C-alpha cells in the first residue's frame, strides 16, 4: 500500500523503474521483502555458526553496530527520500528560506 502511494508520487517527477539511475533501486526494492523473509526463515533454523557470523559482522566498525536487517533497509530508505528531495527542489521558497 505505502509503496503504491510512493510510486505514484515519484512518477509525477518523471521517474520510473526504467530511469537509468533508479533502475537498480527499484530492482532492490521489489526483492527486499523476499530477502527479509528468507533471512527470518534461515535464522529460525537456529544455526549457531550463522548467528556468530552475523554478530561478528555487526561488531565490525564498518557496520557501525547495525545488524543485517538494518543494513538491508538502507537502500530502500534512500529511495523513499527522493520524492521529498525533488519536492524541495521544486519549491524555490523552501530553498530560499533554508539558506537564510
């Protein structure tokens, strides 16, 4: 439901899944739910080595303490911010007042 509303908003700006820069994000977005479900399914198996590996990665400084689901959502969140950015760029008053 939310994706449909967002998709309608981004189409107003002429951006579609075929837009070259956004194509990879749309592909990722369409597969995100399946990836999270698969991760939950695998974690339900209680594989000790997998949990140890995931905890090691979470402690890695490059991950900033984020677990795998938190890292997987970041491209989705980035894509969802594009309509907001484009709306701000379209409104010159918002840009003018943010500079002052």
